[in-house]
C-alpha cells in the first residue's frame, strides 16, 4: 500500500492577517471554505463569502492561501476548485480505510471468474484514477496498463459514480465532453440519458470510448452515509469489446456487481 509523504501546509503563514485572525480561527475558516466545495465544483470569493457570512476580503485571502498550499486550484475564470493536494490527502484516507486491502480478494476472484482485467477506480476531479488493477494470466491481448487516469465521461467507472453525484455531472459537462474515439459520447443530452439508465440498472458500460477495441463494465462500491448507500469507488472489468459486451455480457455484469457488493459489505464491516 502506497504511503504518501507530504510537506507541512502552513495556512497561517499565508492567511493570518488582521487582529481577529488567530491561528485557530484561520484553520476553522479554511475548513469551512473547503466544505463549500462539497456542493459546488467551482466557487469564487463572492459566493464563498455569502455562504459563510464572512467578508469578501477574508474569503479572497483564504482562497488564495488554500490555492498556494495546493488544496485548491484557480481556474481560467478566476474561480476555484478542489486541488490535487486534497486528492493526496484523500488517498491517505482511502489507504486507511483499507480500500485496496479489502477489495483485492474480490478483485482476484473476479479476475479468475471472467478472465479479464479488473480495476478499482475512484474519482479525482473530473477524471477516474485506477488505484489498483489485476490482470488475468495467459491473455494474448492485454489492456494498456499505463492508463491509470482517464476522463470520467468516457469510462464506465466515471459513469457509475457520476450517476449518483449531480455535482460531478455538472463539473464534467462544464469541462466538456472530449472525443477520444468515434464512439465517445460527446452530446450532453445523450450523456445524461446514459447516467439515468445507469441509475436504473445499477451498473454502467463504456463501448470503445477511450481506446478503440476496448470496452468496460463497472459497478459501484458503496458506504452508508445518512442511512443511504453512497458510491465511493467502483470495480470495473475491461477487455476486448467482443469478450466484455458480447454474448458473455450478462455473466460479466453479474460478476462485477456481486464483487462490488462484496467489497461494499466488507468496507462497512471494516469501518464499524
């Protein structure tokens, strides 16, 4: 399991100005600012100030400080969004939740069952990061394993997670649906229809939308929050289209859904 080593983040050095900005107050404000991004993908100082009931100058100062520390990043429009450093901290949290450790047994069994590559993916911004991948032995044709981060709109994992996250859908559409192959869905209305279908059937597919000849099927891994299951990651099976979405599709769908449900149950037990 990867252990991340991060340099210390000194918010007070960049954010503490004025008599009322004690270190504890600065940290509290920083946490409140970051919480704002749980509901909206991008925010400016005016919106943050209004939501928190603080002066716009304080919001500007705190947003700049968080961006300097890498927790936020500034967009071309002058607004802010969550930065990669938060992802690094998130990876620590994922590790401590033992997501990889919990998922690996189910991934191994699924790989042997379907004889295809099995991936464990999480959302990072508007991309999918595959934090673990297991490949079936003896395959003559293999998925290009250097692809560890793909655009969410062109992957089954991205779809199965976006289907339960309206804010992620908004961020993906604002970023734009880039075409990678002739089969990539780039029409926003069609994309929303696919997400609605995903919510209804409980799994997502992607047919040759990122790399020609390769397709995938994904199912969500969930944790209970507020009394309801909330997707936090996904298992996917990727392989040559004829093997994944051909006559074997029902068996592949059943296999990945059962494996994802098993990981979800094991995660619940691990955190209790």
